[in-house]
C-alpha cells in the first residue's frame, strides 16, 4: 500500500516512503530550484518528469496558470533524446524560469525557450556542475577551479550566459597567489530528483542494474542540507532491512519519496536499450563480437587519431566522431593496452555510442561522476579525443553554439583543458561533403558547404592560448590533413595552427588552403599521411604500440653519470641489431673528437684512460662469440621482455658496458 511521504504516523513507527509519481510531484512548489540527475537517458527519472509535465499542463488547462511554475532547473549532463524525452518534458513556457545546464543539445524544447529569450539560461561545464552539487552539500559558498578560463564561461567572455535576458553573474574571476581561477556561485537546492534500481520502504537505494551511478548521492546531499527534499525513482522494491549496506548508494536518511516506475518505458537503462547486462557488469561480452567500421571518412579520421595512442594511457573519447577510435582500437586488438574512460564515471572497457553513450561494456569500474571529474581536472587523462566542429586561427575550438543552435559544452571544457594530449577530430568541411577513396588516394568528389576552419570562432569552448600556457600537445585531425597547435610567430606571436600532414591525393592549395578562412603555418617537414590509413588491411597497431623505437630506449643522466637502457620488449634477431645498439650507445656517450682522456694516477703520473663509450662499445661488441650467443633462440635477451635489472642479472655485454660506464671517476661529465 502506498502512502504520502508527509502523512502523519504513530510514535515509534517508520514511514513507508513509497508514493505514486503524481503524489511525488505535488511536493514541488512554485519557484523551487530543482536538480535532476542523469546522462542522456542513463539514470534519468523519466516517470517523474512525465508526471511533472502532466501536472503543469493539467493545472494550466484548468486555471490558465500551470503549477508548479517558475522553477529553476539545474542539471550537469545532457538529459534527453534530442526529441521529446528527458528534460524536454519541462520545455513549457512558465514551467521553468531559469535553467543552468551543462549540455543543451539533447533538450530542444528547453533550448528553444532559451534561444527565444523566454527563460534565463546558463551553460556551465558539466564537471563544474557535478562538483557544485557536492560543494552545496558541504555548505561551501561555491566551486573554485581553473576549469573554464579563457572560454565562454569566463566572465571576460560572457560568464556562461546564453541570452540577453540572463543578467545575474554566477561566475566570478579570482586571483590567488598570482594565478587566475573561476569561482562558481553556490545556491540552495529545493528538490533533488534522482534514480536507482531498488529501494526499500525506508528509501535506501541501490543501483545494481544502472549503467552509471552519476551524481545521485551529491544531489541528494545537496537537497537535504539545503533544507529541501529528495524524490527517487526505482524499478523495484525490497523488504525493509534486506539491502546489503555496501550496495546502498544513497542512504534512506536522504530520501523523502520513492516512486516505482509504472511502465518499463519510463525506466530504460539507456534511451536506446531497455536493459543490457554488459552495461551493469552482470556479464562480459567477447571482444570479437563488436562490429567494425567500414572504410569511410570517419574510419580514416579515427585511424589517424588512434596513431596517437600510447600503451598504458588513460583515454577519454567524446561523443560522435571520436567514438570511432574505440571501434578501431577493438579491431586492432589494443583495448587491453589502454584504459578507456567516459566522463560520467566509467573506467575501462569499451564506451557505448549513440543514445547509450556514457555506458560501457566490460568496464573495470564505475565511479560517481564528481569523482571522475576530480581525476580529469587534476590531469589524470593522458589523451582525449574530442569532436571538431569549428576551429580558428588561434587554435580555439567551438562545439557549443552555432548561430541559433545551442549545443552546450557538456564535459568538453573539463576534458579538453586538462588532458595532457588533446586530439580534435572531424571532417574538414561539413554539409554535403562527398569523399572517395580510390587506389590508396583520397579524392574530394564534392566539397562541404560549411567551412569549419574560420578566422574566429563564435563561441570559445577551447582556448588555444590557455593550452599553450599549460604546455598541452594539441592536434586537429581531419580526413585530408592534420594540424598541430604551435606557439611563436604564428598569428602575430599568439600561436596557432601549423599544417603537418596531408593525405595522399589531396591538393594542398585547392583542397586545404582554399577551404580555410585563414592561412595556417605550414611545417617545413610537411608529410604525407600514412597510405595504410586508406587501406582495408589493419594497421598492426598492437605491434606498433608495443615496439619502442631504439632511440627512445636510452637515457643519459649526465649530472649523475648514469646511462639507462630499457630492454622491455626488445628483440635481438641479427648482428645488425647489435650494431644498432652499439651505434646508439656510442652516439650518446662519445664526444666526436675525444675518444679518451688524460688523467693523473694516485702517484701523480700521467696516464691515458679509455673513454666509457669506448669501453661500452668494446663490451657491446664482445667478439663473435658474444654475438653468436645473443642470437641463440633461447638466449634471455632474444624476443624477451626484460627490465634493466633482469638484463643486468643476465650478465651479458650490454649491462657490462653500462656498469663500466657507471664506474668511471673522471672529473666532470663527458660532453
């Protein structure tokens, strides 16, 4: 039997918090600030949104004024399907007065109200909003972070305001110890709306069938500590006291009302799938069952971006074009060499796409979204592959606003600003672009109608200037060419784009420069993109990622007089391999005109000492016997993956040469 959450009860009894959706939304009052959880369709309380819309429209039909009205809506990630579901249910004039959101592209109903100047509207970074919920819960005045500097959320570039009727400043520029930060103002949450899988009558919530846990706990705490209420939607009930405490993600003390979904369509795991056990970790799927991409501009771009991956890297892939990199990684059998992540909290596995974006199959872990952005904002990402919608001469990017179309930034600002390497991917032009691949060459059959490389972006979602300050490595990968972000003389000393690669078959003047609104720098070492990118055969990325170039295996610490050699994964198959190692050691250690040095002995006599490089070379070349030994099929260094310590214990000529070099006591470093 269901009861109202506020129903009086006898002394010593605990309330049954289970109510209908219609009863739950009656707890929301005019002017309330409502925070909703969700990522696309994952974790979104669809039944509660439907009930809230129905109540507003019904009262509007009866009285002419809908209720509740003039709500302030706050949400971190995009919550919708681009049509009618999700927060689109709240896209009615009068229902919402203000919306503060991380992403707007999936909620066209709300987007239209913002574009028409009918609601106050802000677009703030998704990670900042997820942290703001947590900071509101902790009673802090707001969120202080570097995220958003020199982008459209910086007060110097609009402060995240979307339209003319939005005037209040929610973002403030601050300086601490000479460094700039942005301060995002906190505000109380009246109502938190979240979702889980199972609830008990006390309101304890578990999420075993959810693809993500998101910011549900942070929203619940923010509402509770603001003096507000929390409404939770679930798909099933459990007996009181039967939920394992370690499985409870939101404790019942934070929850005021529980709504059990009346229709499975209102509690889909994602907006694309009712339930996929691989998203919740119930099963793991075979990797060879995943579909591969057919050759196209998308696959060509994804392949070129995949060349930037490195073993043991932590990677984020954005929605849309970047999703192709996951398909290429699976096809090339390198998923196990990387850790792919998604901003709502997925670590490991393969990210899903489309309306299931945010979930992942075969994930290693699923953590709360605020914690994922802690990791991202602190520099935990080695590489991010993100969409390229519009770029300008200074290397700035726009993915958030195009004329009347408001997409929003989502997690783009957090991710692009903090990853060590950023690869932006997209076609060179958009709209009716027709590309053909013939005989290993790319041909533009019909050029796109919209240029992406413009003189100045209309909305700055990524700042090239900030990236150069932070020393980020930034690439812009298209199907026909690749740019990188460089400092220096480009664009009056501000830095900008430099063309470094061009695809086979592409004419530099006609297909690249003539299709841009500005002239990029052109690298003196301009290269052709790999022809293999245009072929049907795999790129053999696994071998490439595991093969460390010989030159990168040597590191000389001149100050401490130490030579480090990385033997991991090194194969020695011929005398030429030995000669190549000897050549690298010699080039690194031996001065061009000083193979030895005079020193004085203990008695003051002059003597000649052999230079360490010569000693290393002598030991490395240790005669025909040593070479033959190294080439034996079962030799420890042949085809093995030996650390430097293992190689030293093997006692062969390479480590002996290093040891001899380390033992030299000559004054001053060899130069």
